[in-house]
C-alpha cells in the first residue's frame, strides 16, 4: 500500500483485524470504491474485498486493475449503492468498511452511515474520507476568487452552485466526528489527507523534496490546525464489541 497517512492507518486496521480473526484474511467492504483505488491495494495486502458501486464502468476498471495486480480472486465486484447495501453485505460481516468519497454525494448522510455501521463486525472500523469545506474556501481565496470563497464559507453545505460545484456537501472535522458518533461509532481518529500537496508547486512532487513532503504530510495529518485545511478529511470510527 502507499505510504500516506490514510494508508498507514488502514494498514494498522488490517493488522488488528487479522489478529482478531486468528490470522485469517480480513474482510473489507468498500462502498462506492468501484475503480479499485483502495480495493486493489487492500487485496494486495491479503484482504478479501467486496466492492459495491453503482457505476458499471467503474467496476470494469476495478476488474482490470485487479487482474493486472493478480488479486482478482480476492475481490468481489457488485453493482449497487448504499440504499441496497443490505442486499449485498451481511450485517456484521466486514472487519473494515470504507466509505471514501461517498458522503459528499449521498442524499441522506445519516442513512448511509447507518448502512455502513450495520455491515461492520463488532470491534471493526468504518473509514470515511470526505471533502473538507475549509480547504475549498482556501483554494478559492488563493485562486483570487474571494467572493466564491465567502460563498462556500457561508453556505450550510460548504458548496457553490455558481462555480460548477459537483458535490452535495462538504464537511469540517467537528461535523464529521459528530455524524459518526450519531451513527453509533466511537471516533478513534480524524486526520487530513493532502494538507500541503495541493498547495505546493508540482516540481516539489517530482523533485528531491518529494520524500520530505510525504514525510511532512504524515507528520501533520492529525495535528490541528494544519489538519483542518487538508483537501480531504479522514475519520476512523469503531463499532463497540
């Protein structure tokens, strides 16, 4: 798996799940992860992964990636969404449930989180990755669009129809943690993904500073206030059991 802060946390969850299962492969449910960005690395790490996604094109990409990585036998691809999740995932059947890039687009955040929690085994974890409203404000301000930045800041959902916004909502760290607690989870961690990566010149990513930038990202990922300007917010919630 990659070395950013989110992947590091998921690696720890996999290790803990494998220990709970006496060495058997951890069971992962990836909701909305059809293209395999998360599923393929997790399968490569020895997990049994079920991916549920409404897009047949995304699932086709997933299957190609899985075949190329030699892990097709560990991944099950199913076409559907959170509203029909009960038909695809048995209650309490997953050690780790991913909802990455999901909550920004669903009609009902509480219902979607409830579906993720229902699919989680006692002691297991729900991992969500969402767009950060404050990063959206900062990006527009730095791009010389203060009016758009102000609009996103004031909007209850942290969005702006006028500039082609495609998400239904964005979150801040406190709201994300609250939503997960309301769903019955114990929030273990809220961290950022992409604190500096979208702010520094592209040459930094490709030059000698790339490794240092990656180390810096990992170091500050869970540290406010730097966490709170990250492009995305990542939270881990645990189901008591």
